[in-house]
C-alpha cells in the first residue's frame, strides 16, 4: 500500500496515525533481536515502518534483507531508504529490484551523508549528484509502483542552512515525482509550524510527516540532538537537568514533553507522526501511551483476519491459514511461499509437491545457545520443562521454542485449564477457546469488518507421551464432536478425521459477505507442521551439550512422544477437550523408562 494512501486514510479518520523507523544493527544477533522487536512493536499499531540505508557494503545489503523480511514475511508495510552515497547506477537498480520483488511499494529517496572518510559529499562515478535525480530515476524506471518520499529540513541540514535554497530543492524533488515529505527530527514545534507554512506557500501540497524522536536517556537525547544540530527548547533542558542521572525519571518527563509537542503539531493540521525509534521499544511505547494511542480494550487493533497478513506480492488476498502456524507467522509465510497451492481444499489438490526441506526455509530455532538457556532454563526433569510452559502461560516469559510471540488475552478464558495440563506434564503448544458469536469489534476475539459476528471452535495442540495417548484416544472415541490428529516424529499417524479436507476452526459472519472461514485444521499441512514442530524441539535440545540431562530429556520427548491436535466441533463448549485428560498425569518415571 502506498504511504500517500495511508496518509489519506489518516486525514479522513478520527484518530491520527504513526509510523516507526529502524536501522540495520551491526551484528547478526542484533539483527535477529530487532526482527523480534519489530514484531512486538507491530502490536502498537504503526501504519508502516521504514528502514534506513547503510552507505555501501554489508549494511546496504542488510537494508535490502530487512525490507524483504519485514515486508514479505512479517507483513509490515515497509518503506526502504535509498541514498546516492557510494551508489552507482547498477547498485541503485539492484536495490530497487530487490525492494520490488519483496512487495515493497515505498522508497525514501535521499542524497545521504558523506562516507566517514570524506569531509564533503561527492557523487559516485555513474551515480546521482542530488536526491532529485534519484527521484526522477525511480519514477522513470518504475512509474507509479513506488510511492517516493523525500527529506525536509525545518532547521536546515548539516551542509546548508539557507532555508530558501533548501525549499527550492524540495520543490524540485516534488516536481520530479516525490509524493510525501519526512522531516529530520526536531523538538521546536513552533519553528516546524512556521516552516510547514512556507512549504505550502511554495505550492507544495504533498503530505508532511514530522520526524519525532522519543527521549530514552538524557545522554542519548543530547547526543542525538547535537548530532542533528536541532534546537532544544531551553525549558526542556531546565526540566530535564535535575533528573538527568535517573533514566526512569528522564523517560517519564521526556514522554510528557514530547507528547505535548505532538499535540501541538496535531492541533496545527498534522495527521501522521513518524517516530525515530533508534531500535528501542520502551520510550516509543511510553510516548504512545501518553498520547493515548497505544492499543487497549477501548482502542483495539482491528485486523481483517485473525492473523497478521503478509503483504508479499501474490499473497495479498490470502484468506485461509492452517492453525498450526498460529504462533509462528514468519515460518508459515516462508515455507509456504512456493507451494503450488495453499494447504486447503479450495484451490485444487492440497498435496503440493513443494513442501521442501526445512533447512531451505530458515525456520529453525533462533538465538544463541546461551540466550535460549537464559530464556527457557536448563531443564533436568519434566517438571522443569512444565514450569517453563507455565511461566509462558502466566506471561512471565514471552516465547517458547514453538511460539515466537507473547501470549495474548485470548488465552484468559482457558488459562487455568492450560496451566493444570502442563503441571501434570502434558505440554501445550497451541490452543484457542470456543467463541460463540461475539461482535467483530470485540477487543480480544474480534476481527474482520464492523457489524459482524465471529465464532471459533475450541482447539488444543500438545505433546503427549505414548503411555497416555491410548487412554486419551479411548475417551475421544465416545464423543462424536471431537476430531483429532496424533503423530510421532517418525510419522506414525492416528486420526478419526472423516476426510483429509479442511475443518474450519474460525469463521465470521459479516453484512453483505459470504461466511469467511480463515483458520483451518487439515491433514497435509499438519504433517508439514509435524516436521517443523519436532525440529524446533530438537533444536532446543541441541542448545545443550551431548549427554547432558537437559539434552537427553528433550530429545527423548521429541523422539517418543506424540504431537496431538484436538478440535471440539461443538463451538459452544470449552471444557470437553480438557476433560479428556482428567486424572491423566505424566510421571518422571515414564520419561526414564522411555529413554
């Protein structure tokens, strides 16, 4: 989606919108951590993100990789920075082609800063001298595919403080095809309002996005302000000085100061704010909460579907997904992007030959061995693993090997039941409660268009030892509303499903639309998930040295236990699934005997 369309919607709506900027980290672990943080910050509700450009070398490559990850995999509407620095025509074209292939439709075209070893900016041989030339090249080459943003300088740029000349340059960039303006960071709202009026006086009508940097610490605030040569109101410094050594107090005061500035901008015709996050979440989140923009029960996010859609080209209209990847969105998108058909019965034969090898999708466990041990502990017995799952259910940790994201309020209705199962050694990987027709605007279960009603069947997915599987299946046999699949790592499959076709477990009824059935359980995709689920557990085991108690314990569970999913097709009933396991408990001795 073009940013100008996003901004047009914001202008028409009652509530302003906002976006986040990120930059490529220096280390591979930093990159992985940033992906996880971007995913979490998506839940704050940005309309898009942008990713800065590193001049030349590996950082430039990383920008392209991050755009692909964010746009194609995480489903974040993304704007890619592109600069003229150290970029000949071939490299510019290569970067644009990669953005195009990732489904990115927005570019922020900049001249860029000079390389660190140069005092003055000079064009690369065969490259562009000015940002306006880059804008023109993008427009000439790709037509209207890309929305093109350009920089605005309310306080001048580092090598030019002549406001009239900079406004002339801005008008030239707009005449070449720019469609929105993003300003450098500032803290002087009155000066921005004055400058924006001068921009309009030049006949420039495209949207202006003010660049806002939240205050995280006093030192970083001053360092960044000095680097950007932006004016800080004296009263800000007077108020911050007494608490400058107290980071908590600085963030509390900083959020109030910046929020007041934002409110002044909004009162003067601004509809969208662009936040320079510096890859940090806390200060940005606090500012959004101060502005009362952070999602909550009164201001929920309203996704069109129960999951975050990928914006990848060719997948914008995807409206069905197997429930197994519910907590691993990136994995699902990566490994299914080349499937001949989506894994359900609507588009022909679901038995696609394009499942491929897991390694090809890069969907194994992420993080270093040490960091994963820090998150999930060093289990030496089943009780230790169960305690880790309970900590996740209590939201004391925000991930598990099978779950990339924190638990949401959806689990509240069945949280006690899930905790009880794990405390008895039955490890729950995925679940959802039954929902019998709540409004589509419901703050927890709602999704889709307004004035609709949504439903879902109770679903449970868990790891079960062989000693309990037969008892569980015997109990299921007497209840015709329950359907299940149970499979081991080596492929031993048990099921009572009437057919291999899809079983809808989430659906919605909306005015003027057919019934939408977006989440399904289906045999072929479950077997694909089986490979991944056991691989993730094995990766977790390999975080520990061979022959250690932790590795032996987890490998035994992966090698011997069943991965089971159960659907209660009576969508009024939440408890029958849990009653299946009444009085069933896994003993430590069961693990020992298996190993």
